[in-house]
């Protein structure tokens, strides 16, 4: 977590919340909990993979929940007070020897804090 204790129930629900992100299924609610950007980078797929691996080694308080080498990564961390799980997902859209296009999304995984029982539903 981000400074402070993370409840056990929050820890148990974190991985399914990060994978499924049910707050993104609710029309009208999801737009308040999401940001999306496309980035065009002047580097190859192998350089992009190396950058992602380097970022993972920094250990900025994020937990990695999904990782597909050279394709995508989803990581998350809990907010300080209420333990909402915020996720950052990076997905490779297009990659060549000279450049790459990636999509970066930041979302709230659930419409309620992760310590609420059955926050997935």
C-alpha cells in the first residue's frame, strides 16, 4: 500500500479486481474513474520491453498483477485512506524495429474500496 496498513481482505481481492476491473463495466461511472493515452515512441519492441522491465525494478509501491512479455502489463496500488485499488495498464498496440505505439490506461478497479466484502460484484 501507499504508506499504511492494507487490510487482509483488500489483499485477497486485489488480484481479481486488477484483472477484471468491475468499475469499468458500469456506464456513467467508469468515465469518472479512467484516463487513457496513446503514446508513440521512437524505439523498438525489444527496447520497450527493456524499459518496462527497468520500471518494474524501481518498486514504486505498485504490485504487478498481469504481465505478458512484450505485450502488456497491469500494476496497481492502494490509495492511502480508503484502500481503493488504482491500476495502471500498458499495452503494446504496434511495434516495429524503429518505433512503437502503446496505450496507457489508469483506472479505479472497483466502484467501492477493496476492503468491502465482494467488491467484485
